[in-house]
C-alpha cells in the first residue's frame, strides 16, 4: 500500500515537473522568437538557446508519452516514441555543450592561439555547428530503429522454448549495444560541456584574483559581479552533471526492467532539468528582463 502511494506521489510530481519544463521552454522560444521576428536578426547565443528550448519542449512531451505508454501499455507505439525521445535527449546534450563552448570562448581571457582563433571564428560557425548537432543526433534514430526492430522480432520468439538460448544471447547483445550507444552519444557532449565550463570557471577565477590586487570602489562592484557569475557557473555545472549521472544510471537500470522506483528516478531527473532550464533563463539578460516584468506585473495585479 505504501509503495502504491509513493508511486502515485512521484507520478503526480513528475507530471507537475513536466508542465513546468514545457512552460519554461515555451517561454524561451516565445521571447527569443518574438525578438527575432521584430529585428529580423538573431545572435549566435540566441540561436542556440531557441534551439535548446524547442528541443527540450519536444523532449518533455516525448518523455511523458513514452513513460506513460511503456508503464501502462507497453505496445509497439512505445518504440516510435522512444526513438523521438532518444533523438531529443541526445540533441539537448549537444546543444548544451555547444552553449558552454561558445560562452567559454567568448568570455574566457585565455591568450593561447587556439582560443584566439576560435574567438574569431566560433560565432560564424554556430549555424553550422547547430546543423552538425542535429546530424549527429540523427544517428541515434538509426541505432534506435535497428534496436527496436530487433526487439520486436524477439518478442514472438520468446514463446518457443527451443529459441530461449538464442533469444537470451540476442538480448545480452542488445543490452551491451544500448550501453555503448549511450556512452558515446551522451558522454562525448557532456565531456565537452565539462571541459568548457571548468576552463571558464578557471579563467574567471584568475581574473577575479587579479582584480583583488587592484581593488577600488568600482572594482568592488566588478568583483561582486564576477563572484555572482562564478556562483552561477558552479550551480550550472553541478545540476547538469547531476542530470547526466541520473540519466545514465536510469538508462542502465532500465536495461534490466522497470524498477519499483521508476517514477522516483524520473522525478529526480526532470527536477534537475527544470532547475537547469531555470539557470539558463536567469543567466540570459533578455529572458531575465522579460521574466522580471512578467513577475512584477503579476504582483502588481
């Protein structure tokens, strides 16, 4: 009885988190899309943010459909939704890593020739990097379709006892294939994100240390701003790393069947995603300004 109550609690919490994430990313797409329509131009960072917002909007809807279909009615429809979710999840990781790389190259104070070259070229390359992220993520659809096709062929074979050994071997092969696919498709962009964020934190920390030696009245306000940015980056790093680890652990756990804590895992994963989306909104001046106006307007009303 307690387990059923916990399942219902985590399920309701997951639905509420999903609604929050959908609203958050709809807000990002609406604000930046409206500005694009007005000025007929979009900065490279805004290109990444609007792509990430749309991607996570699709990710959350596919997550809701996939989770409820697979939990209550695991039929063939689930395989198609699963492919969409894997594509959106992989693309979300690549877009987040691309955002971290652009911020690192633009903001860091490194004078190495590679950084200077990237600083000159990166903004022009963003549209091509976005296209590359989509193409790389499309590979997951190919892998997912192959894996799901094999799974659908294996289901009828389970009813024949003499095929059990072959089915077990194929299932083991599919497990190893799925682990390898997620290792590559999620770990590579995550490592790019990790390296870029750590380098940016290191660069800003160096700059903050230099400012402390030449502290003035104006310098104190600048140091406070730098400290706030460093704190935001640290939070950004912690929550996205936690999100990656939870996704990875949940993927491995699902290879061996749905556990009794399935909805608890999902609640934890998408709570981290919601916090990460919030940190993105608050770190962007345009989104933060509109958000403050909306909040103050509601309070005034």
